[in-house]
């Protein structure tokens, strides 16, 4: 369910697993490994869930910064957690 009343999407567990595995491989190709920190700057969309699960799948820590935050707030959170990758 999205933020707006009409925003919704259906996905099967199989489709979700496929997308999570694909994104985990992309993260690995970018050099993300177990213990790395990744910041996620996304609205409430399916890709946020996929990115979170992909990070968990490879053992990377993730920090969610919702898209409503300002650039300064995002910068502070990136510096505080020492992230190696920002996903937008």
C-alpha cells in the first residue's frame, strides 16, 4: 500500500524473491559486502522494500531516509552512519 489511497500493488512471493536476488547481485557488483552500510533515500514504493531485503540478503546494514527529508537531513544521516552507497 502506498501513501495515496489508490496506490497499491500486488506481487507474489516468487516475484519478490526474484527481484530481491537481482538487486542483491547489483549491490554485490557495486562492491557492497557483508557489514557495509547502505542508505536508502526512497518514497514508500515497492523498490524500497526490494532494496531493504536485498541488503539483508547480503548482510549489509541499511538506513532508510524517506524522500520527504531535506538534503541537509540526508547528508547528516549519511555521515552519521558512514554509508558506502546511497540508493535513490
